[in-house]
């Protein structure tokens, strides 16, 4: 083996469809390994499905990003102490108290009720794509607007503000945009959401924010800043992730015609295809990090309090112990045991919304645009190899 | 087969409902798990085992008899 004793992290994907090559090697030889992060920090890396699940369900491992032992992929980006801690950084009872009031908004039946509106949003986005002329960038016309407009619907953003909300949130999540401009967009979105929450407090409507306000009033727990922070978190967590999966899922189907045929010929296949695409790309990968707040053990390796752990979702989802021929895209495999949405009490709050959006997008796109094709070669697609959330910047298509 | 659900640890991920809607549902107001039955018919036993395995919060358990 040529790898050094202490592997460096992050490791980058070298092909749009594959995991970093080091993942398989580590899973086979050192499934729980101490790695070097940028800066002076070390972390444990987990690459087995079983260990990733165990770690994410272990109450000894904390999500608190302010803990100095919390492993950071990029050096020096620890959140400031005065920034309100969103639920993704909370543990135990505090996390449960923050999450509990919102979970009904994302339940399977509630999301099912949103499907006609999501369908309408997807249809309109495809109209715009087709009107744009060829080649058109699928990221710009479909991947980015769909989740943004779904979040507008969820939060109750008035129609007149959709354009503003969409343009700012597209800028906010675009890593090709200058960091100062992105920061300015983040501030504008935050200010907008602050005003929106104030409006809803005056007149709570039949939407997520309105219902949260009424619920908090009944409990005596009204918290304006907390609600603005929640709205911002829902946007951040639900926009770029879903957008990247729309782009990558389309890319994967267009480059695997046999798999595309299975989905196009039988819409009953789409929900399983969505699970497989989530597994295959595992775009959040190293986003599921933890810090030990008590001594524990993962996969036979003692982990001491204060040490960091990164549960690599992509490595887990390519574990041959759980998924046969893990590097093959197979839309008919039952891939539901993937950990692309994480595991444990922090498992993605919006997962059913994401599933619905992806299912509707792929079904509608393949049905309405049967001649859809990549405008160039796969090697020309600019991918986010080194970003925290994997995706592609552009996806030029023809039809 | 008897099953039980702990709504205090349930996080409303909905994995069980996706697995077997004939046995599992989610409460409209709270989003937490609701059991249509605590003694699912034999035809649902495999799906119930899958749901227990998939539950991210380990809120479901099987009481074998």
C-alpha cells in the first residue's frame, strides 16, 4: 500500500460518478482511521455502512459545531458564537425541542398533499427551459428554480416576491459567485425572511411560518429570531442539495441510457430510482461530522471525548457488504438502506419533500422531453469536486 | 408479531410510512408515528422488519411471541 500512515482529508472525487478512490481502500484496510484535516486538526474517518449508522445514532457523539473538537473540512470556518445555533448543531433534548414543532410539516402525508403544487412548479420550469433555446443550462432553468419555488410555497412567500427570493437564493448557493457577493445575498435573504416573519406574525396564514407562530403562541414559546433562523436553515438545507440532485440525477440518467429507459417506460420505477441516485451520489458525504463528548467506541475503535469523527456517507453508500456492485448505477435495486440523508436523530428533516421533488422532476422531464441529451461530453461538465455539497455548476442540454 | 412505537424518540422521518403504509402512518398535527395496528398480519411482517431497520431514531420495536 502506498498511502501514508495518516491520510489527508478531504479527498476529492476524480470522476463525476465515482467516490474518491481512497474510500474503498480505507474501507478494506482501515475502516476507522485517524486522518489529518486542513490546519492542525485530526479526525476519525468512518467508511463502513455499519459504522456510519452506529456513529450517527450514538448519543456520545455531538453535532455542536462550536465545540473545538468538531472536525471542519475547511480550516477556520467555525461559526461565530453570536450566531443563533440552528437545530443541526444541537444535541439531545435541545435538538428534539427545536425539531419537534416542525416535523409534521415534512411528514409523508403532508408532502403528498403538496405534490400538485410541486408538479405545477416543475411544469412551469420546463416551459421556461424549452423556451430558452438550445443548448440551455438545466441548472439555471430547472435545478435551481424548482427547490427555491417549493420553499417559497412552504414558507408562504407572496407571489410578487418570488423573483427576488429566487435570484438572491440562487446567488447565495452559487460557489462560482464572489464570496462578498454571496455574503451580501445571504444578508438580503436574511433581512427578507425577517420581514416575512414579521408579516406572518401580524397575520398568520395557512403556511409553515403561520402554523409555527400559532403553535408557539399556544405554547408561550414565541421566538421571532428563532423562526427567522429556521426559515433560513430550511432554505439553505433544501435549496442547493435538491438542486444538485436534480442536475446530477439527470446527468446520470442521460449517460446511462439503459437505466433511463427503465424509468421512462415505467413511472412506478421512479421512487426507487430516486433512492438509487441519492445513494450513488451521496452529495453531502462528509457533511455528517460529529465530536465525541464522552468516551465511546465505533467499529471496535475507542474514540475519546474531544475527538472528531466524520461519518462518510458516500463511502458507506458504496459499501459492498450492503450494496452489491456498489459502483454500478442500478435503478431497480432496493437502495432504501442508504445513508444519503444521514441517520440518527438528525436524519434530514426535508427528505420526503426532496423525494417528491426529485420524483416529479425526473418523471416530468423524461416524459415531456424524450429527446433530452447532453449538449457536450461528460468531461465538459464543471463539477463541484471540492465543495462541501457535491454537484455541478452547469448542465448544458439539447432536445 | 407485535410491534410498539416510541413517539418520544420518533423524529418523523416517515421511513416506516414509506415502507408499509398499511401498518404505519404519521400524526397530522405532530408528525410522529401512528400504528394502524400493533399486531400486523403475516403478509406485512417482512415490511415491518424493514421499517424497524430503516428507522433512524430506533423508535420501533418488535415483540416476538
